[in-house]
């Protein structure tokens, strides 16, 4: 395995706190079956809604954004 790829695997494994083989399997899965952008967009929208709700609880006097 080229050193560059081994280094990238090592870095990502440390970042995610998983094994290098798990990182390699995730990368291979994403290569063979890329995630659907529509699914990713809906996940981001859900995360933003959750964040907005949490911020509203923390500071209820802030203006609320309606989507």
C-alpha cells in the first residue's frame, strides 16, 4: 500500500476512533454505492432544525427562522 494512502487511513482512523480496516471498508462502500445527495440534504435539514430548536430553548428571545 502506498505510504500516502496508509497515512490517510491512519489519520482518518484516529479522527473517527475506529480501525484502519473499518475506514477502508467505509471508503470502499462509498465508492461502490455513493450516498444519495437527497438523503444527505434531508439529514442536514434535520440537524439544522434540531440545532434551531436547541438554540430557541437556550435563548427564547432570539428571532425564530421559519422554513
